[in-house]
C-alpha cells in the first residue's frame, strides 16, 4: 500500500469513529454539579464567605467540572493548590497528561509526591515542578537533545535544577479525584466500543463499494460468446462503448442482454450496530437515549430503569469526589492563613443527580411539597439551591409577604 493510498484509507477509517466514550462521560458528568459550600455550621460565616470567594475567583465551577471529566475519562482528576503573587489561594485543574501523582498506599486519595511537566513550544523549553519528601523544586531542560531530535518523554534526562529546593508546609498540594476502581467510565468496555466502530466501518465500506452497481453482458445466442474484435480485427473496448451517463443510450446487438447486480441490504448491519449501542448503554449504566436518539420512543417504564442506574452511579461518584473537593478548599483556606478547628468541616454541596433539568426539579419539588416537606429542605435537596440562594429567596419571600400585607391594609383603610 502506497503512502497516498494509506492516507486515504486512514481518512476513510476515521469517518467510522463514533465517540462513544465522550457520550458516556458527558452523560454522567452533566449530573455532577457543585452548587455551593459551607464551612462549619453556618452558611453566612466569614470563613464560608472567604471560601466562596476562593471558589469564585478561581472559576472552580469550570475547573471542578473539568477535573470530574478527567476522573470519569482516565480514572483520576487533579486539583493543584498554590499561592498567588497577592498571597491569595490559587486552585487550578491540572491535565492528567501533565501531572503525575504518587498516591499513598494506605490512603489512595492522598498524594505523597507529585510531578508537573509541560513544554513551552515557543521557547523550546521543558519545565518541571516536583513535590517530594517535603521539598519543592523547579527543573528545566531543552525540548530537543544534542542530536536535535525532540524529546518525547519526561524521563529522557537533561534536566537542570533552576531553583534550590525549598520546604513546603503540610502535605503535597495536589488533591486527587479518584474514580471508582481508578478507571475511566468506559475503560472496561473498550472492546465493545471497538466492535461498534468496526461495524460502522463495515457498513461504510459496503456502501462505498455498492454505490455503483456492477454490470455485465449476457449472450443468449448459440455461440454464447461476445466478440472481442470487430470486423476489421480491432479490439473492442466495451468499457468505452457502454460508458454510463445521464444521457447515454446503449445499443445492444441481438441476443445480448445487460445484467446488473443487486444492491446489498445494509439493514442487518444497522440493526447489529444498534444492538451493540444498547449493550454498551447497559454495560455503562447510560440511558440508551443518550446514544440512540430514536430510542426516545420507548416506554416510560423501560426508560426509567436506565435513568435510575445513571442516578445511582452519579450519587456514588459524588460521594467519592466531594471529600476531595473539601480537602482542596481546606488547603486553599490554609494558604490564606485560615486554620479550621478540629470540629470544623468543609461541605461541598451538589445538585441532586436525580433532578438536574428544570422539569425534573419542579416536578419532584411539587410532589415533596404536597407530602408536607419543608420548603428550605426542598430547595436544598431537590432544587439544588446553594445556601446563599436559599437565604436570598427567603428574604425575598418575606419582602413579598410584607408588601402584600401593606397593600391589603391600605385597601381596607381606603374602604
């Protein structure tokens, strides 16, 4: 296979790639949404407001969402807590491709050493930060070796210490969001995903090969042969004579018929791929409607069970990620000089994974209210409102009630 043909074939193969892994990850990550946090017992303490300011200034709504997607994709997401030039906490999401963490053997969610490496393509320089044995050090090297070949591994050597190691207080400033079993959500189903992509490729190849039907000439005469030469002894080019075209008119000699192949029915191929998608949805606890839009017409009972499985999975991941996010906020507060007491805790609030869309939220809220549940409980556990949103809503409802009483009193007095 020549290089041009190989490139064409590879480009054709890429058309068969279905990004099933992204569908699985996004469907789950979209139900893991932090809504706020509380430090200690109250939602309006000075420390809580400081923690919210850290969350806001570091755009943690986005950073945490990216770290959650990392954990669901490769098995672990990372947050790095450092101090900025102004002395305030800096919390960043670190790409797994650029960060290596050595977890504690007894507590795998805790890092005992970490390395962050990245490349500056403009300066043609590699940079490395290391936290190990209570010391922080900075390293640097050229992106290419002495032979001019670009280095492609961190362990390639050539690193030079550019800043003397300094001690850092506490543990390694990296927080690990570890997914279940340390795996991505689709890692155990890569064989099934390959089967889906292969089925799509076979269908595309069949369609490409069957786009133009094969034609042949059949002779019903006594000799049963089609002449290869004309009366003058010249070779007959049947390909040129029967060249297809919208306005082409072919004249067939007596006793000659034109045969045309039938198209291949690709319906079994389509159905087989759909069955593979359904199997993948069941294996990853993902609603099949997220993968096959035409499955939205299934019965309500048939759709509820996969949704319940997705909710249970999201609840499990929240239980795993919430403590890590709390640790990140504790580290960030410590950077700014806030040391929490023994009995003070940081709690990160999440939207209930069962009610993420507005229709889901208000349908469940109406049912809970009819059952006699308290309004603030509904706002927190069903509507997913943050503590500050609940307090603000309470104040506005009080103002509305007061305004209604004033209007009622004014109307009565005027009568």
